[in-house]
C-alpha cells in the first residue's frame, strides 16, 4: 500500500470521528434516535479506519490481525447502524424497510462469525471464504439504500421547495447524502478486486489504493458538505435556487 | 397517521364537488405528487398549500365549477380536523435532516 494511502485513511478516520461528536452531542440534547444512530455510524467508521491503519505505524505490526478484526467489526457495525438510520428516517412505517435493515445486519453478523469460525479473522479471502460475500452483501446494501433514498428525497424536496414547503439547503443535503451512498458503495466495490489481489499475490495494488482513496475522499467531502456546510457553500446553494426558473404550477 | 388526513380531505372534496370518490382521491393524489408530497408524512400545512396553489387548477382542468371556493371550504374543514393536528406531529425525513445539519 502506498504511504499516501495510509495517510489518507488515517485522516479519514480522524474526520469521521470528529464528525460523530457533534451528532452525539445533539443526540444527548434532543434524545432523538436519528442523530444518535448517525453519530454512531460516523464514530464506528472513524474507529474502523484507525484500527485498520494503526498496525502500519512503527512497532505495531504484531497487532495486525487483532486490530484488523476490530476494524472489520467496526465497519460491519457502522453499516448495520447506517441501515437502521435509513429505515428510521425514510421508511419507518414500511415492513420492507424493517426487513432490509434487520436483513443487512443479520448478513453482516453471520458473515463475520462464520468467517472467524473458518479462521479468516481479517476478511481478506473472498475466493477461499464464501462467507466473505454474506458480509459484503450486508454492507453494500445499506450504502445503495442510502443513495436511492437520498436521490428520491432530493427530487421531492426540490418540488416542495418551489412551493415554499422545503428548505433548499435541506433538499441539497438529500442529494449529497445520495452521493455519499454511492461513494460508500464504491468503496465496497473496490474492495473485491483489492482483496482478491491480496489473496492471490499478498499485496494491494496502487490502482486499488487510489480508487479506494478517491471513494473515501468523496465520502468525507459529502459528509462535510451535508452536515457541516461552510457558509460559502450554503450561499451558493441558496443563490442557485433563487436563480432557477420559478414554476408557479409545474403541472 | 397522515393517510387519515388524506382520507378526510378526499372525502370532503368529494362531498363539496361533483367528483365521485375515485376521482376526488385521484385528483388529490395528483396534486400531492405535483408538490412532491408523501402521503405517509403529509401535514396540515402541506395540505393547505396543495388546496391553495395546486388543487384549484387541477379541479378546473376536470371541469369542476367553483374550484377555488370548494378548495377554501374543504381547507377550512381540514384545518379544524383532529387528523390535521395528529399529522403535524409526524417527524418526516426533512425535519430530521434539517436538525442534523449545522445551521
């Protein structure tokens, strides 16, 4: 793995952890579950990156397997929490939403437990270990679900904004959340050739590192713009909405 | 449940217009779609916008006479209905996402 990739992943871990704190503080103040769940999603993602990268620090190589396992568990827990967040926010009244959230979590738990039972603690053997795919499916499903719900909500919120029933910033936040889902799904897709190459040749290729870093950078950029938008970006969104042609009745 | 609010509004629309049950519900559904509203999280405030800005035009398109007056009447009845108060307490995705972002 390239040195720049290690650094990018460490910074990603620090970013997610920092992003979790205001949400968890908000949850402590409001007592509401969505902010608590999203805070845990970011905290667990942050911890997973830190667990995965710590063994590459000088003198930490002996901790590779236990820390990689902790990183794997943290990633799985984060994606399960993401599924429950999506269900709670977008599909709280549907049975299929409940099934998808619990189903994703079950696949992740089953995949990790069965892998460990076969001696695959780090989850780096997709060719030899079929249970890798259960875990993988359980983790990519919430990411794809996030993107579908984000884009769907963006479309309807944009319509509502024309009638003064939605905040343009929030409508844009849904779009960004959809892109975050795509970026997360992207990391899961890159993981397949990356892990297969590692299983076959014992190394991670530069292109896979670069692709992974690109998806991670896109993910954290979207989290930043969605939940901590700088004033300049907010002004740009609001001006874009004002500049768009107004339709009194788009029917 | 906001389905209750929708049912109530559609029933009043049917009662005050020449539309039958299916037509009233269908026209109201179309109006909600134009505004980008979800039945499951429909609030009284949102329904008011529909009845003020969109539904009169949709009713006129369907040959309903006195569309604006009908909408005002239905809206008054909807505003005082317990279904509207209950619907306003539902927390939708937009309220949650507004709270999650730093303002």
